[in-house]
C-alpha cells in the first residue's frame, strides 16, 4: 500500500493545477495592464469605471463557481476542467483584441467564468485523487500554480511594457506602444498555456471518488489501482462505501442545506471570505495605487510587483512543505494573527507618510505570511471538509462566497482608499484578520492525517 505511483499522481495533479496557473495569470494580468487600457478606453478619470473594469471578471467567477457546482456533480470533474481551459483561451484572445470598453468587459466576464470553474474544481479534483498523507501537499500544488501564474503575469507585464518616462501624461501613455498594443499582448500571452491545459486535460482520468458514487466502481478501482495498487484501491473503495452508508441521502440542494451540513458550510464560507477580506489581494490588483502612495513611480511599480510575486512563490513552496507537517489549523492561526500585526504597522507608516523601502518590506512580509497560510491552506480545507456526494455543490457555495467577497474587496478598495486613506483601509483589513483568528481558534478542527471519509464522519453530524 506504500508503493504509490508518484509520477502518475504528480502528472494528474499538475495538469489539474494548470487551472490554477491560468486563474492566477488571468486574475493578476489586469493589474499591470491597468495604467494603459484605462487611457485607451478613456476611463482614467472615472473611479466607477475603473472599479468595474477590475471587478467585472469577478462576477463571471460567481457564475462559473455556481455553474461548476451542480454540473460537476452531474457530468464529472474532467469535462468541466476542459470547459474552463476553452474559456481561458477564447476570453484572452478577445480581451486583447477588444476595440471598445464594452467588448473588453464582456471578455473579462467570460474569463471570470473560467476562473470560477477552475478555482472550484482544480483543488477538489486533486483532493479526490490524493492519498491521505499527500493530500495537503498535492492540493497546495494548485496554489503554487496560482502563484506561478501570478508571477508569470507580473513578469510578462514588466517585460512587455516599454519604460515609461518620469512625468509622462495620460496622453503620452495613450499614444505610446504600451497604450496601443502593449497591454493587448499582456492578455494574449496566456493563450499558449490555455491551449496546453486543454490538451493535457484530455489525458487525465475522471475523479475515482465521483466514479465510485456514480456506481462506476470498475473504473474507479482501475484508477485507484494505478495510483497505489490493488490493496490501496480496495481500502479506498471500502472507505468510500462506508462513508456512503453514514451519508445515504442523495446529493442535491435539499441535502446541501440540511441542518447537519450547517457546521461545515459555515466553516467553509467564513474561511473563503476571510481569505479575500484579509486584504492581500488588493496589493496585486491595485499595486499601482499602493506603491504610488509609498512614493514609487510607474516603472518602479512594475518591478516591485515582480518582487512581491517572487515572495509569493517562495513562501507558497514553504507552505507545501509544512501543510502536512504543522497542520492546517496552525498555519491558518499563524496567517490571520500575523497579518493582523503587519497591517497595524502598515497603517501606522501610511498615517505618518513614511515612504520607500520600509513599506515595500512590509508588503513583502505580508504577502509571505499570506502565501504560506491563508492562500493555500484555505483551498486545502475547502477541498477536504465536505461529503463526497455533495462536494461539488458545497465547494460551489464556498467558492461563490469567496468570489463574492473578492468582488466586494476589489470594488470597494478605491472607495475605502479615498474615504479612509491607505492607513484606515489597512487598519480595517487588520481588524478583519483579527476576527478571523478568533473564529479559527474556536471553530476550525485539524484535518491533517485524516481521510476524506473520516472527515466526513467527524464534521457532518
């Protein structure tokens, strides 16, 4: 039972995690393109349209998350991943070719649907094919690819954009190569990995747990045997069927919102919202404003974004090493508590108009803290706490909550930044992190070293 086919496991987990890579790239690329497409579409003086351009994809995420929940229960995980890959490819082509703001928004909405599907299904699929002792590490692989996608977008934006002279006006930017073509290539760059994701997904198997509960035991046994051998397949199928006996009801909305599910639904929704409202993601989407407030020019901003991306990747790798050792609960407490303190200090620095490297250092520390805790571990927990029969639908609820929170966060940051200032905004995020810390300490159990079926029996009562 210890002779696992690691090459096969990492292949199928890695292919599924490409959804995370495209999710990360598509989500962050707009931050680097922002100064240029705003001039092209003439929205640089409209806070409302700026917020809409940044947040519209998140509405697509809500639709994609909702759609993927029920459809993945009916049609399986693999087909939906193929659909997400196709959406990423088409939306990136149209976004880069958009000649009007309306078409730009429509393409971003389409890409958002792909993000919603991938963000829901990739970690769930990986959790369902992973042996218990490797589940945290393999699900965290999805977060690593998200981070690689973020870093790829940041590097692409930095390298594609031609240097912007100090003191350049909006008209200078509009008439430059950046303002006419550069921002388009930032979006087109994702077409190649999108096509590769679609192609490779054809060769990965369906989730064996989904097959087992759909009475396709022979196919499930074949896949599980390839992962860990005949004895492993037999043991896993026994656990699946034992859990099914303790949760015999058919899946669906009625069972999803049954009182016995309230505990895990509450935990999932609160953690999903906390992952967004902790505030880190505004650093990626609004890097220009945040670093400008810290005294940096536009060209320096693009370089600083790459620095934050490298920190993000390094600490995500650290999370992959620790998530199956230290445990999920410990890392979540560390992350929420650490960000509380960091944001308190950042608010003080902004309040007293401190600029330059001290703020950049704090931003990097905050990203590092988030990258090894709330960012990957939230997805690990969400992928493992729900019963198999309704995991797709339950994940959709949590993912819907996550993207709703992300939409609110992204749309309100310019308003909060204007009304409260940078200091007040980060103090608010710090208060949210403190509230999350208290919730985690009281309500979140440890999930490491437990099979999905053991967690199902423990959490759903």
